[in-house]
C-alpha cells in the first residue's frame, strides 16, 4: 500500500474504512428511497384502477350512481334467507312472490334442501350496472341481454323475480315449484323463478333467454 510521508498507517486504514462506510450508507439510503417510490406508485395505480374503472371497482354504473345494499345488492356470500326482510333485496319483493318462496323453502327444508335467494329486488341503477358489466363480459349488448335484461324490462326491478341457489335447490324447485305457482322463466337460467301460475297449475315452457318474447 502507498503511504504518505508522516502519516501513520493506522490512520490511513481508518480513513479508508470510514469512506467505505459512508458510501455503503448512501447506497442503502438510495435503494430504500427507490423502493418506497415504487411502492407508492404501485399503490396509486391500484387505487386509480379501483375507483375509476367501473368493472374493476364493481360499484359504479353508467350514471355514476354508487350502488350498494340499498339497491338490492346481496352482501358477500350471496345466500339470503327468504325471511331476511331487513335487506331491500328481500323486503321489496312482491308480497305474493315472497310468500310463495317462503312456503317452498319451508317444505324443501323437510327434504333436507336449503333454499336461498342469491338475488331478489334490484334498483334500476343496480340493474343497469349489471347490464354494463355483462356488455363488457360478452362483448355486445345483444349477447349480454341474453342473461341480463334492461332496467325497463327486468322483473327483478319490479320485485317479481328471484334467483335461487344452490343448484340442488334449483332442481328441487324445478320439480316442485308448480305447487307454489313458481316457474323457471328462462331455459338458460335454471336459478330464475317467477310467480307465473296459480298454485297447482302447469308452468309454461321456459323462454330461451331474456331476449325471447
């Protein structure tokens, strides 16, 4: 090692070590700053996607109206008892339809089948949001309307339709629903039932989909 005249070797070693220590600390600080900046950018992007993209957020319709439980949105889990009238999705159903579904649910429980509502009454804003999402999913309004009708045509909006689950409940109601006046409305939606006939009558042939008729 080169040593300056009159300078003790130990001092040179200590100064070199101090220099390396300062350089290491500066490097660590720079790396941490970059990591924090990247994290903030990532968080900002995620929040932007969540609150500006109607499909990503799952809450905004074309009108900008925020929909929630008050519009008939079913809380996470999607299983409502037909007696849970504390929620608008149930409370705003047509009373005759609700009584029929409750009676069917009581009788199905004796067969070991639990009947739940996955969707009931919906506000126009909520129905429009579902249609908007379906258009994005299926690529066109025509295809989307095979599964989600417009707010002006949907029987969910008028409280005259329910979606039933799970699958074994749909099967039970398809076989026994006539006793309560409940019929499957669309061939492509085994879960969608309406009070179509007088109890004990014969259900009409299901429509092909929501665009039929």
